[in-house]
C-alpha cells in the first residue's frame, strides 16, 4: 500500500478550484481524509477555514510589485 503525501506544502498559496481568494496553507492534513487549514484576508480581517485536497488548486503567482521610484535610480 502506497504512503499518502499531501499535494500542497505548508505555506503554499492555493485557492478553491471554484475560484475565491488566494489563501496560505497553515496546517497540513495527516491523512487523505483530513482537511487542510488555510488562511486568507477578507479586507483587513484574517479568516481561516478547512478544505479537502480536491477542493484546492495552486494559486497563480502574482507579478512582483514594481520598485519604488527612489530605488529605480
């Protein structure tokens, strides 16, 4: 019997496969039937929830922010 390994790493950025906010993985499941605990910001409020692996996808990486004007010189 193969050993189960989580698909997403601790700290990975994920989102729901049905869309939604970008979230960070806070806690990994210990078995394939457990849930990931993820955190995200809703405005200024930090929220968290539990999601099954099949509900999550890796989030698209965001483009880096441009350097401030004073650093461009």
